[in-house]
C-alpha cells in the first residue's frame, strides 16, 4: 500500500527511492566484499545482483504476508541459491566465451 502511495506522490517517491538506493548500495557493497573475501567473481555488476535480491525479497515478503501458511519458510533462501547458481553459470559461459 505504501509503495503504491509513494509512486503516486512524487515528493514521497523521491524520498523512498533515495532510501531504496541506499539499501541497494549497501547490499551491493556486501556482495563485493564477499566476492573479494572468497575470490569469487560476480557474473553481473554487484548493483544489478543487489537489485534482484531486494526485488525478490520484497516479493517473498508480500507472499508471506498474504498467505503465510502456503509460503515456504525457506523460499527466500531457495530463491537466493537459484540466483547465485544462475549467476555462476552465466559467469562460466562468459569465461568460456572469452577463452575462445
């Protein structure tokens, strides 16, 4: 409800968007730090992955709020795992293509 309200009210939308960008940037920094710490290479820019994660998280929260009895408790974890696997496969294809 609040998101819809914010979208319809430009001043509030700007404030909400500013806070959302701050959150996405923090998630992106965490992804970059984890990548550096583990030696893993991100297949996509950290900001894009952060946007995906926050969007998936928002959707999972809505599903859980709407129907908690029918929303698996591990849905976010599963979604993140699938996203990470897909990103790793994309990265492998990029590396393989560059080696040709």
